[in-house]
């Protein structure tokens, strides 16, 4: 098969074309497309012999591994491979359709999310999982400041003794080395997205660095633009323990939300699915603010001038959820109904939430 990749705006375009003697299993491709599997580029059959994939911007692992990486960076990559295989197995999707070459596995350097490509082409020449993991292990260059100097050799010793190959045993090994890595990836795949860390200090250092970069783009995307990935400067959540803050700065609750109970225990927080970028955003604090001024909100909406700087709050109170429009310029809507300004309006699972013309789906 022939492969072409390019970056367009904020996302990655990946094209696969069959060579002589190869054919695309269209039924298998259609079956895979029916699942929304996070961590996989989204496929689309554009010709009888050609598939186009889109997803978040990133670099290939072969490029990423040239840089010094910590033990934690290494374990994050391996655990995401584990989860990708588990997803394919859980949905009875053939593992040999996974493109297992570090040149064609991608990682977003900001969020550290790994993206895989599922290619149902016969005969299969996608490589194998053992070779993929070995190529990562033998390519890694540990950071000089890494305190655990033996983590690579320890993994090699473990991996060589892994007979038969068992992806779940690898996950147990990762949990033994750093349990928080498994916890982070499991949370991320359950709905959260963005910068992966469980250290608040690292989170703020990350956003301090982002604030020194150019301001967010404000032009409206054309309707025919394909925007399926994270923007380069966009980080949409903190994968941390329970209720650490995820905003750049503490966001003061408005008068309408000041009566929230001080001790909210065992709260089940909701999530938002952003239709334009296909992100799932974790709403992981009692008052979660949306808008386009990244210094004042918990999730900032880029590439849309219709969204106000501080547009709306999502309030979690017990097992009920509310939206408050913060006197936005282009209003807030639930299922097409315009919300009154600064009034709590209840929102339910599956409801459509619009900030101006930016669409989200609310999930509990």
C-alpha cells in the first residue's frame, strides 16, 4: 500500500492507497467506522482503492522518540498501545488491521495522546505488535535527569520473558511500575482529554508556557472545513485525581452559583462532546466555565468569534446539572431554546448545547 501524510491547519490527514493485488475490506472499514474509538484516526473511504484518515495534529513516534523521554513518557505510550489493543479485542476487530509501525503511529506533543490507524486491507502487511513495542523500547532515549536509570532494561527483560504475548500482563507490569499512568489513561479514554498529568505543578507550568505563545485564532471556520483534531494550543482538561482545579486561574462563581454546597462528596461530573473537533471534554469541577478567553475559563473555545470571552457556566449540584448564560453576545441555547441571561436552566443527558453557533452534546 502507498501512504501519504500531511498536516492541515490543526489536524492530520493520512491517506492510504492500495497497491497492485491489494483490496480494501469495505465491510470491515464500515464496521470500524461505526465505533467511535478514541485514540484512532477517523477513516473515510474516498475511492474504491483509497482511505483518508483525519485526527488531531501530531508527530510520528519515530520522530518523537528522538527526543529524551522520561520513564513516565515511555509508560504513557505503552499503556495507550495496551488500551488500543483492548478496544479492538472488545469490539471483535482484527488486530492485524492495526498499522503497527512507529512511522505511522502519531502522538500529540502537547496532550501526549497517541493516535493509531486501522487499515483493513488484504493481504495484510501491517506488521505485528511485538515488533512495534520492541521498536519503541530500542528507540527510547531516557532523559539525563531520570532518577530511575534502569526502567528500559527492566522492561526489556520483562518483555522478552512474556510468552505467550499477553497485552493485559503488560498493563499489570505498567501498573506495578507506576499505577497512576494506568489510571490517567483509563480516565482519559473514559472521556477526558487534554494535557496528561496528575501533578498540579506540571499543569500550571504547562499553561504558563502556553500563555507566552500567540493568542488563539479567532476566525470562523468555514462550514466545509474538516476540523477533527485538537488545536495546537488547545488543552481541554486535567487528567488528575478527582477534583483538582482545571482552570488557568481560579474562576469565581457568579452570584447565581454562590450557594453551591461547600462539601460535595462523590459527585458524578458530566462531559461535553464538541461536535466541530470531536473532543470529549470533562466537566470536573462544580462550576465549569466555557468561553474564548483562556485566562478566565476552564475550557476555551478557539476558532470561533461567535463565542464570548466568558460565555457560560455549567453548574453541578448533586445529581442535577444547570447552564448559566453569562450575558454572552450571541446567546446560549439548549436544544435550540435560547437561555435567559444569568438564570440557571437545567440540562439533561443527550441535550444539545450551543454557545453562539458552537455545538456541544451534553453527557452524564
